[in-house]
C-alpha cells in the first residue's frame, strides 16, 4: 500500500470500485438480452447508447462538481446505477432496452468526474500520477470483477438477479460517498456559466484516440471470444483489466517522473502492438495483456495531465473534458465496430486494424507533446 496518501482517498476508491462493479457486472450479458428481443442488428449500439447520455451529462457534471460539490456528483451518478438496475427487467422491447441504457449512461456522466476531482483536491500534484494509478486499480478491479462475475450470477440467480445485484452495488457505493468530506473550494462569488475548460484539450484529444479502440473491443470482444471457442465471453476483458492493474502504480510514478505525455506514448505503443496481434488473430491472451499494460500507462497519465492544467476552481470542468472525449471515443469505436461487422460477420480483423490506426495517432501526438514539453516545461 502506498504511504502517506490520505485515508479518505482510500475510502473514495472503495466506493469507486463498487460503482464500477455496479454497471460493468451486466455488460457481458447485454448482447444476449438484446438478441432475445430480436435486436441482433443493434448490438453495436449497446455501448454508444450508454456513452451518448454520459456525453450529454459530462459538461453539466463538471459544473456540478465545481459549484455544487464533488460528493453530489459522485452520489448523483451512483443513483442512476440503482435506478437502471431496477428497470432492466422491464425491458421487453428493443426501444425500451435502449431507453434504459440511455438512462444508465448518466451514471458515468457524473460520478467519475467527482472521483477524479476529489483525488486531485486531496493529493499533492507531485504524487497525482501515483494516486490516479491506485484509483485506477480500485476502479478497474470493480470492472474486472464485473466481467468475471456477471455470467456466474446469471447461472445462480438469472438475469433479473444480475440486475438486482447491480442496484445493490450502487446502493453500497452511495453509502460510502456519504461518509466523505466535501472538498470543493468555498467561493462567495456567483458560479461561472462556462461548462467547458478548453485548456485541457491536449489530454482530451488523446483520451478520444485511446478510447476508440476501447469502445470497439467492448463491443466486439464478447462475440469474438465465443467464436474462438471460449465459454467465458468476458475473458479478454478480464485479462486486460487484470494486467492493467499490475502496472498502475508503477506507471503512475513513471508518469510523475517523465511527464504525462511520455506515459501516454508508452501506453499507446503497447496498445498498438496488442491490436496488431489481434489483427493477425494470433496470441489472443498476449494481446489482452499488452492492451492492459497500455491502459495502465494511459489512464493515470491522462488524468494527472488534466489536473496539472487546471486549478481547484476549474478542476471539475477540466476533468469533464477528458470524460467527454472518453465517451466520444467509445461511441466512435462502438458504432464503427457495429458498422464493420454488419458488412461482414467475420470482419473482426478490420475492426482491429481500425483500432490500431487510432493507437498509432495517439502515439504520434503524445510523442510530439512530450518533445514539446522538453523545451517548454513538463506536461
């Protein structure tokens, strides 16, 4: 365990783990839910429907985080998880299914902005990469556990039991968030009407590029994994998240030392290699490991960079810029994957090639930013 990080940081991280467990536990099963509704042609929209509502919420989430409080953003987002989990069993049509996905997306529109702003508030700048690495360990542990546990819960208690479990995890997260102190700065003046913080555009652009492959993999991997003969549809996602966890603290410290742009360049290089392996349909598990290592470098570096570019009064909006870019990247990746696979059911290599190009662009831009930082100061 890292020394001298505040106790409330660890408490918040446990809450974030439960939050991510709540909405990821159902993800590998959603394609089967949609297929039962005769919606196989719409599989590519499962993630984009979620991401689109999150994208709509992101600008408001930054404002809420800066002016109403970090806790309100965290609790409000988790409430959407609870509500959506209770509504999924009522999805008896394709339209209603996507309406609930849309509602569910508001959860990630709000809570993660509150998490990251809270961390940046209570951790010194020189250790933020390390702290975001640890935060990622907890959040991604929830994600990995969700991918791994979802199918087992369905076997034990059915799909309705799975959705109820999702709501219970959201309730537990809310209980933890209530225990946290509020860390937003006090201000007597009226709040700004500006929803965007454009100074954070470099890490936001990179977040978009690294999330295009993420959206594609989350969409394609359950069926691609089954096609390869594996029973567990979430095995690739579980392996990639697990390998990401192993490098988070190391990568966060390296980002603090070398600069955020260097950390992202390293991560993008790992992910490009992983996607090329998938393009040639070889070394499935090695690709999952390398993709996770890349994610372990990218995430803490991106959030630390946005934190450095902002002040306490603008931190929520700066971080919401990253999350908006995340959602746009996931939407592009998910919709693009659905479009490619609708053209040909066996065109997975085109999906992975499309993703590798996005990773190459992230590598080129982050490398250029790192070179620029060597002359103008650290990023």
